[in-house]
């Protein structure tokens, strides 16, 4: 009987070890299953994709303030100027290939006297069915030249997508827009660090080599960035400046995966 009891005890202990071992193995497998998906990458880049054209329009309106006019009107947007800033109204128009832009932005000049510095407040501002709230602050770079413009942006925005999902975007970026003889030869670059929260996931982004492309490409064509998602850190390489719909993700174990940027 004693031998039987000891045998049962050992079998029970073995079963416990196997259960715990399976549980740990299963958890490890789940950890290894964390990936950076197409939806993740879209969320990380979505805000700049949505408001990039608006950024350029706001600088155009800012530069117009040097004229004697107290208002500016074109087919897409208009502005009314005061001593402290301007109110920009977008008239349900298409801007640089975006969906229809509709709403009013209140722009306030920096009161510290720093040239080329202002902030824009978004309140229920729409790009198509996408609603934007929050602020973006801008600083024009001193090294901007005749054929290019450089500026830094501090972003604190909440973007509500058409399906009701929310993207929170906070951080700093620097942009350079270099003008060519055509859209094909006009390029942009993005650098910086920012944090995105989307669908319960937190993404910390650091650009290692500026993300670049031509303005008519529709995709990031070159550069790379590090993205951390819920403890997983990967490198995303956008390639050699070829305008294509793919990027290469490198995982910590060295495994590479090609991912489509958009459907």
C-alpha cells in the first residue's frame, strides 16, 4: 500500500509538472506570436497620411500673413487674419489627393516672439468620414531654402476613423518638403519619435533613417524605423526609394518578413 501511495504521489507530481510546463510553453508560444501587422503599420503612419496636406496649407496661410490683406481665399480654403493668428476654413475640398476636407482650424501665433512658430487647434475637423480633435504645434526651420521647406511638428491628436476606432498620436516629427520641377520630383522626408495608441495596443516609434518618398507616390519609399509594440521591438525598412507597396520587418530573432503597406 505504501508503494502504491508513493507511486500515485509521484504520478500526481509529474502531472502537475507537465501541466505547468505545458502552460508555460503555451504562454511562450503566445509571446512569440506577437507580430507587427499591416493594420499596426497603418495605425503608426495614419495621422501623417491624413493631415500632411493640411500642414502644408497652414504654412501657406501663415506665409500669406506678410501681405497687407486680412483675408485669403482660394478654391479649397480661406483664412481670416488677426494680430494673434488666423482662422482657416476648409470648404469640403480635395487637397493633395485626400478625401474631402471640411472644417475650421484656429491657428495661434507663438507669443514668445519666435519666428515661424504657431499652433493649430482641431475641433471636430473632418477628412472624409475621419474626425480629428487635438492640437499640432509647428516651428519653421531656420535652414529652409528657396526650393525646400523644413518644419518640426509637436502632435497631440485623436483621430476617429470611419469605423469608430480611435487612434491617439503624440510626439515630435520633423518634415522636409523639397520642390522639384514636377510632382514626381517633389519629395518629402519625415524623422522623429512618437507614440500611437490604437485598439488597446501602444506603439513607440523612432525613425532611424528619414522616411522619404515623392509626394505623388502614395507610399513611404525609403528609410527605416524602430517600432515597439507591447514589448515587441522590430525594425521596419521601407526599401531603396522604389515606389512600391511593401516594407521589410526584421524581428529580434533575425527573421525577416515582407509586409504590404496597404490593401
